[in-house]
């Protein structure tokens, strides 16, 4: 089994420039977890490029199972990013499903 973890974020700032900077930082930092958090099988993250009513940022990551996902979420390198993300987002949505 592979577990796919999908997260989307709405950034709180009214400024498009500030949201772009925040999305770039989150993207860079999350991509930096590959090779650091051993349970990540694949990870893609990026800012929305269409606009309109879309959310600002999305992550898609694959893990072997729920224990591997938990190890990622509790890993100190991931936790180091979580505080910043929480400080700039207004909403978060997530879903996890088996492939």
C-alpha cells in the first residue's frame, strides 16, 4: 500500500506579492525535506499558477503507510517548518488516501 497525503493552503495576506514570497519559502523548505525525512517516498509542492478562486499552495506526498506519514509529520525537520506555515495561512485542507 502507498498512502498519498495532499494538503492545500490559503495564505492570509491580502498582498499578492507577499503571498508569492510566502509560497516560495514554504515550497523551498518543504522540498528541502526530501532526503532529510527518510519516510518520504515522493513529494511535490508548489504555488497555484492559475489564480481565481484556487487555493494558494498545494503539497502531494507519498508514504509507505500511516506510520510513515506520522513519522514525517512528527519529524523535527518538518516541525521546524510547521510554525512558519501556521503563521501565514488562513486555511488548511488535507486528505490522505490509499493508492
